[in-house]
C-alpha cells in the first residue's frame, strides 16, 4: 500500500478512460450506483478506501503546475533572446537608412517626412 503523495501518470489516466471493459459497462448500462462497491467487488472497495485515505493526489493541480512551468520557461527564453540580440542603434537597420553614426539632426528631419503622406 502506498502512503504519501501519488505520482501522476498520463499513461494510466488514458488507459483507464479507454478500456474495453469500461466501454461495455457503459454501453449496456451495467453500472451500480455510487457507494455500492462493497456489493460488487468488496476486495477492491476495501483497497480503494484505504488507498484514498492514506494518499494525497495532485488532481488538476498537476496540470496547472505543468502549464505554469511551461509559461515560465517560455518567458525566460524570450527574455534571454531579447537580452542577447543586438540593438538596432548599435548595428543600424537592415535597409541601411540610418545608423548609430548618423547625426541626430538628420534622424529628426527624416522623421518629419514619414507618416500620413502630407
């Protein structure tokens, strides 16, 4: 018997939802009402009762933690990419229109010609 935190398993979660026994039971309507486990399978009911009282599950919290962890990793990688990439003012633009060596007055006068097309 396990004690403590349950280890989540995606494989077991999928296997439980896609078994042929579950499909047949649900198709034929052979399900017993909740709480009748002692009648249908007493040994499994006793095991499950002890297991559920002695272990702690992560439930949907596991999925939420995985999503949050992925978001944090993505944000950190984007932040690193932005910190590492060269600055425009240092290298100039790809078109070569202006560079860091261009005087400030030329850049200011160039800004006045762009825009609404007047």
